[in-house]
C-alpha cells in the first residue's frame, strides 16, 4: 500500500507521514506525476493562503496531475488548505481559481459573536444525513472533537457534497466534503487523536478496496 503526499512545498507534512507509517502504510512525499499516479491513494495537504497554495501547484505542474489522478478513481484526500483548493475559487486576498473538483467557493469565516479569527481549537462535527455513516466519518462519534486552524471556509454549491458541518462564533460551516472518490477535511485528521486516526484508517481501507 502506497499513498502519495503531494509535495508543493507548502505545509508541514511530518504529522501525516508519521500517522501513515504508524498505520503500516508507505507514505511517498512527491511532486512526480508518474509516482503519484502509481500510488493507491493521494493526500493534498496545505496551510496558508489559497493563492499561494494554487501557485505552488501550478509551479510544480500538479494541477493536471491531481485532476488526472481523480479520473482514475483512486481516493484523494484534501486537508485544510488542501480541501479548500478542491473548490472552484476563493476570494482570499482577491479572486483565485481553484482545482474545480467540487463545485463551490471559499470565503472568510466571519463569526457573529466577536470570536477571534483564525479559528483554532478542538470542535465536534455534525455528520450529514446524506453520508449515512458509510464514508470516512463512520467511526467518528458526536462527542468526538477534531482539531481546526483556519480563517476561511468552503461553501459547496451542492448540498450532497457536504459530509459534515461544525460551528464557531455562532456560524455553522462546512467542515468536510465528498464527491465520488474525492474527500476534503477542514480539520486536521492527522492531528485529531483517536477520531482523526479513525478517518485515516478508513481512507487507507478505501484505498485498499480500489487498489
């Protein structure tokens, strides 16, 4: 089992690598097309600004590689900024185009109770009834908390692409998405203790099924 961690020099991937190794999976940090396409699954990590992230993907020639990977049917997981870049666009520091793999946009999280931004901390998620508990969140319980650090949120156009929601500052926002073999998490499963590890395990199981 090999999972590619898409390398475009943005974000700390050490935690992802450690989790995968602890789960007996070989993580391959790479920006090489053929290596990515030959892996059983791929993870798109990232922290920071949307435009900076997309520039990194463009500079390393990864935009078309990621799109090609998804057409093969292998699972792709976007984490934090990696999830946001799955969308069509973002208005962070002006308009920027995204990967366009899931219809929607990214906009600033604006609390209505004066809570501070960025949103940093542990929060529960509310799973969508559409998910039916059959996807990667099936072992996450209502009382489980996952680790967030972000200032922007995704706004999918299609409700069926919303895997879960969370709340901060009196605002409900989309905290995970899914479309076919594409998954995205605004929180960091690799830093979210047992609940997060369960998500990583389910992703690995999914990669195994389509191997």
